[in-house]
C-alpha cells in the first residue's frame, strides 16, 4: 500500500521521559492519552504511552518501532495495527500522500468512503456493510492515490474497531477478536469469514462526509468543491501541522480531489434497527450516475 521501506522493529525498551513538551497530543474519549508527538533532531517521535515508541524520519520514509517491554510478547498484532492504522498514515502525509480519518467499503467493485471524526459512525457503517454481503477496505487511515482513471482507495489493516453497542448488534461470535487490543474503549475484530475484507485498491465512486445524526431520515446532499476542500483538510492525517511546504502541497492535492464531483454530506438516524435502510440508500445513491 505504500512506497515506504519496511518497518524496522527494534528491541523493547522503557519509555524514558522527553524533556520538551509534545507539540500535539491525541486523547481517547475516556480521557487517556493515546498519542504524544515530539520533534527530534532527526525527525519525529510518536509515543503511544505504555505501548510503543515510533521514530519517523524527517521526510517520512523511514519508521522504526520500539515496543514497551510489557507488550513485546504480544506485539505482533498490536504493532501492526499501530503502524498501519496510525503511524503509516502520518508518515505518508509527509510524503505528500492524501490520508483521511475515514472508513471505506466496496460496492460493485467501486469504493465508497465515509469521512468523519471519532464517534460519528464510520466504523459502524463499514462493519454493517462487511457483515451483510459486502467487503470493507479500511476502518481508518484511508489512503487516497491518483490512478489512470482518477483516484482510488488503498486497503489498510484487515481489521475493524467497534464500540460495545455496535459489537453486540453487528458482529457474530464467530468473528475473531484481537486478544492484544485491550487498551481502548473499542474492541478490534480481525477480518475473515463473517467479516469480509477487500485486499485490492478500488476506484472512488463516492465520498460521504457524515453528519451528527440529528435527522429523522437519510439525507444525502452534494457538496461544492469549496465545501469539500474544507472538509478534506479538516479530516486529514497530518504529521506536522507547522510544515508550511507540506501543508501547501497537501492543499493542492486536496483541491484536485475536491474537484472530482463525487462528494456528499450524508446524515441518518443513529439507530441500529434502521441500518438496513441506510445501507440500501447508500447503495442506490452510490450506483447512480453522478
């Protein structure tokens, strides 16, 4: 999925204090720190407290991981998840790639993306499709690449993370849980069997930006190129928000994507018993001619 060299896995080590404060911090919904971002002499340090440190080179082309000692014995799935879904999208942003907080599914060999911040339902939508005859392409860290026919979405880690309310409704007991993923309010499920995954890039047919759910029925509204550009920038993975040259390059690429004309606002009631109708509305709309 990337031109990055392979991830270098270093020996486990303690997470020693960093003298300078982080320039950015990601916090989970339960208030726990998820990621701390530091600048170093050679690039960046991305710290996942009590889990792992990732060193990223200044140009984003090299990544080294140093697991915390307590997680080293179960590091395989965990490190793979952190790298592909969290660190890699950020590293790719330093190389000029477009990466967004979004999930995506395959419908009739084309890609449909759901772009939103946390808790807006993008993983629930992906799981709803993936357990009802379709395949998901990514749960988050959506990578968009230009192709001969336009733009396509590249598959990410074959797993989905769901909150407890979504788990009980959407996922059967037969779906494999990742036993190492116990450090957040979500449970990670591995693709296979009842949770179908698409392993190949798919051309984008629709990008839906999710609303807040304060509606009584499914609403789909086309966005202008200007509106889409704002949304794409707002939901982008960016490793260094102070990199002016990188931000300018990202903006140029986002504008090109925004001008494709397949961007919509999607809102729907957040009720599990209405997901079938929501899926059908999305399928019908996505397969229509633009």
